[in-house]
C-alpha cells in the first residue's frame, strides 16, 4: 500500500504531501490493518525503515503515526525489539507517558483555569510577548511536531505567568504528556486549527488583563479537548 490509497488520494503525484497529512495517512492505514485484523494481536509491525519505504515518507512521519497507535492502546513499542500489536480496538483510556488522558482531563481544569486568570492579572510585558510569539508561530506552523512543542510551551508559559510556582511546576511536570495528547488529538480528531483559535481567545483575555475571561477561555479550551478525547474513546 502507498499513500495514494489513503485520504490523500487525488493529490498530484509531483506535489509533496504535508507531513501531517502523511502521518495521518500512515496512522489510518496501520490502524485499519489492526482493527480489521489483517495485523493480528501479537504480530510485529515492519521496521520503521521498511514502513518508510512502503509508504514513501520519512521515518519521523512513521514514528508520529506509531506513537498515536500506541497512545490509542493498539500497539506497544519495545526498545530493540520493534512495535507489536496488543489490541484490535481502542483502549478505554489513552496512554500518554507516565500519565493517562483521564488523569490529565481530571487535573488540568483545577490547575490551568485559575493559572490563566492569574496570568491575566500578573503577567509581565516580557511574558505577554512570549505568549504572543508562541501563538503567532502556531498559526503558521505546518510541521506537526513543531506545533505540538509550541502547544505545550504555550500552556507552560501561562502557568509561569501566573506567578504561582506550584502551577508552574505541575504544568512543567506534565508537559511531555500534554505533547503526546496534542499529537494524538491532532492526528485522530483534527484538533490543530480549533486549538489555534482557542489559544488566541486565551491570549486576548490575558493581554486585556481580564482574569475572568481568561479563566473562561481556558475552561472552554480544556472542555473542547475533553470532548475530542471522548469522541476517540467512545466512538471508535
């Protein structure tokens, strides 16, 4: 199979595929093979190099796709041994490093909503400029890995701007899990554009010094993330 069999079919062969579309195409193809049991539980996937040749994409694109398969509980990658199918349907929760999606969904509103409100009241000019730079970069970023890094940076910067060291420390600790979650949501639920708009609303409220609006904008964003997670876990 090659990428012309995916949802990217119909694009002129001479045009390079965007990395996000390519990663989605590989992810969808591998997921379909697993859920249809063409790849049975216990079987080993081809190596990254082989998959890269098979789909005509870089190994970094293959890694993105496989990380999402692992996050959905479909595969497990064992260092030095390869990636193995462990389930043929999506798990009840996503695995995001040392935390789960449920862990994040339950905890983040208690940390990031008040942090956004405090950031609106306490942020320095330098911190505000950092947030502006991150949001501006996200709206034009086409590389999915770079966008995910900016996303986690945005949330960490808000926590720091809150002036509360506990909030800043907690968000810094969960940054890796947030990145895994964003990557999977972008690939499975196409969340990137919606997140950009939600981040702009949060930034506007912090910029205006409107604590209540900033808290509400962050709460809206986290709710939307939760809805997207539910759609993955309950409708697949």
